[in-house]
């Protein structure tokens, strides 16, 4: 009797365990089915969103580029800038990667800064600030038959090297882009890499002097033809009148004021400065010559004739 009751109790326990197991299986099956259903609905919504986005935005002819507006402050033609930007009419305005267009433009050595924006529904607006050369470096180039030619590179005020400018890249075929700019002598040629900044102390000292000169009382009174940094301890400037002025490598503003005082003293006596050494603190040595014996401009090659003056 006891043995039969034990078997019945064991059978009852097993039935309850199987029922509980079946309930757990049904529960997890429902959970999995629910998750899969939600996933399928989410996937369908995602794909549907992409399809709607492509049809309503990226394939919508209303957002095709019809105008590429270019605003620039320099000599580069708008067509050249559009080509470097890599955009054209008919492209989808919303699909254009504005950051990539900006990077493409700023990789051009002549471009200092670019801004790109969408103007819905069909216009891409590009604004460009160009690098302006403030000095020239002449690099000797040996000729196959003997002799030497010179290739002229520009430098902007920060020292970025600007390669020779093809007139076809400009509005109206601009020529003489570097005319009238002072020639920088004594810089390290191996630093000349278009689009890269010259970091040498000599080149940067010359550019610092040019910035100080442009703000000084001497700006507009004389035309600077050459700035030489060949002597690492001083900076030597040659003007169109043939004056040779020596500067120390610091305190340019004070030295330029002193130059103005001596320059005006010479005008009152009808004399030009022949040489002037402003690198010394006291008893500044100066040599004069009468104005009627003014020599020819010291800059060779006739580059400055009719050229635009930047400093």
C-alpha cells in the first residue's frame, strides 16, 4: 500500500515538473517571437525610412544643384574654384559632403580658408579667402644647355609657399602676380614646398619685418625691393632709391620709427640715405648722397615696373 502511494506521489511530482517546463518553454517562445516581431517591424521601418529618404531627398529633382555660387577675395577664377571643389550642376545638394568640399579647397596652396553651405533647395554657396603673397623667392634652376634660370615662388604673410600662378586659373588671365613685391634673399631653398609653411627663423624674421613695415610710418614713403637674411645676425633691406638699411632681429617698430626720423632729416637737406645701420643702439652710422645722384632701382629683371605694391 505504501509502495503504491509512493509511486503515485512520484508520478504527480513528475507531471507538475513537466507542466512547469512546458509553461517555461511557452513563455520563452513567446518572448523570442515578440523580439523577432519587433525586430522585423524595426527593420521594415528602417528600410522604409531609407527608401523614403532616398526618394524624397536624395533622388528628388527639386534638390538637384542648379547654382554654385562662389565668392572670393582674390584673383582665382570662379570656374577654377568650382573645379577644385569637385561639385557640378545636377548633383544632389543634400548628398554633397560639405566637409570634404571644404578640405578639397583648402588643399589648394592659394586658398587660406573656405566655407561651404547649402541654400535650399538648389544652391551651393562657396566662400574663399585667398592667400596674398607679400614677398618673392627666386629659386635657381639649372638649364640643360648650361646657365641658370630662376623660378619665382610667393610667400604669404605667414610663410606659406605659393607656387607660380598659371594665368589660366585667374579671372581675365592675371599676369605679373608677384610684380612689385620685395625679393627675399638668403632663405633656405630646401624648405620650399608649395602649400607648406617655411619655419626657418630667417624666413620668419623677414616676414615679421614686412608686417611691421606695413604698419609703420615708412609704409608708402619708400618701396622695398629686397629683404636679405643671408647674414643670420641682421636683416638688410634695399629700397627703390638704392638705400641699404640694416636692422636688428628684434624691436622692428622702434627701428622703423628711427628710420623715419633719419629719412625726414635727409629730405630736409635734399639727401637720400645711402646706408643706414639701425642694428646698433647708439651713434647710428649713416651715409648720404645728394638726391640728384639717385641711382636706378636695385631690383634686377625689371619686375617692379607697373606692378602692384603690397608693402
